């Protein structure tokens, strides 16, 4: 038998070094609730964003700059590499 994945509309944004200022409200809410963390390091005395960590039902996962952060209808969040994202998702109306 053959199966096709059911279409599911998700929310997503591309994680960048500006995400602490431009991220959608649902991501900022997850950060406030400590379900996600923006990972930073110090470079020449300045904080630099290099990724984020997300708590999922299966454990903690990490996203790098340029990855997409996806939020499914049930609220589950996870990162996705850009090439996989563009092959899997298209913009909804």
C-alpha cells in the first residue's frame, strides 16, 4: 500500500541572529516559559547568537542560524534545515 502525508498547516520562521527581536510571538512565549532558549556566546565582549535549544517531547534539540523553527498545531516546536523545509513546505494562503 502507498500512503501520502496529510497536509498540515504549521507556523514557522527562519532563525537568525536577529531572532531575539523579530521572532513571532509564539516563539517569544516559548522562551518566556523556558520551552526554548536562545543560545549565545561572548565574542570580543559582545553577546553573539549562534542558535537556540528547544525542549520537545523526545528531548532537547538544537537549531543553528538559518534553520527554520516550526510550530505544529498542537504547539510542538522543532528545528528544520532550510533545504528540507523548502522541499516539505509551501506557503499557505
